[in-house]
C-alpha cells in the first residue's frame, strides 16, 4: 500500500511520518493491495492538531478524522476507525447484506446563513443502494453521486425522522 502524508500548516516530522507509516502498514496493510493509496493529511487548526485518513477502493471511500492536542494520539484513533470501516465493508460484501431501502423523493430544504466550506470531488456512477451504503460507510448525513439508473446527479440523505431521502437533479 502506498501512503501519502501531507502537512497543511503543520510540519510532519520524520518520527511522526515513521509512526504513521508503521501503524497503517501494521493494522491496515493486509486489507489492501500495493496499488491502493492511503492519504493522511495533518493540519493545525485553532491550536488543535487534526488528522484525516482517506483510502479510496474503487467506488468505496474509507475515511476517518480526529482532532486533539497531539498528532500522535490522532494516529492511535484514526487507524482503528478505518480498520473498523474496512471490516464492516468486507462483511457486508461477503454476506450480501445490501438491503433494498425505499427512498422518498421528498427533500427538506434548510436555509444556510453563509457558505463556510467548499469541497470538490469526482462523481461516481452507482445505484441508489450503493450510494446509501457509501453514506453509511462514511458516516455522513448525505452522499452525492451519479445515478446509474437515471443518469442524473442525485443525493441521498438522512432525514430527521430516521428515514432516507433522495434528491434527483433535472435539466
């Protein structure tokens, strides 16, 4: 497995680099091939150390982040988080536990006072069920994807009542 370590407003020391590589290789190396890439982003925000670990496996993304006073403590938290996600992912694939979830086409619109963050990523073509699985794996409240059945940009999201919603774009 290739490991990319990036420091954003944070100087990653040689010792920290070695610790990160060792922990990832030891705890996650047996799950992944040499072609897979783990990306670790270390940054300092508001006096706290934040670490993000992301591994992309085809259409599946495993991701964990942690914020604390010490970057070494973050390593001890994010690597086991991704390991749990990987075990969960493999179990679901092996046992074919993908359930059909009825999706309501209703969408709740919330007013956002100001734009505070922008993210860019490439849309992946997948079914609604796969998108729901990805949303659960990433532990997010929503997931943006290209619907392989309709060819439209779509969003699945968790509703406040515990159900799941689907938003489909139209031209």
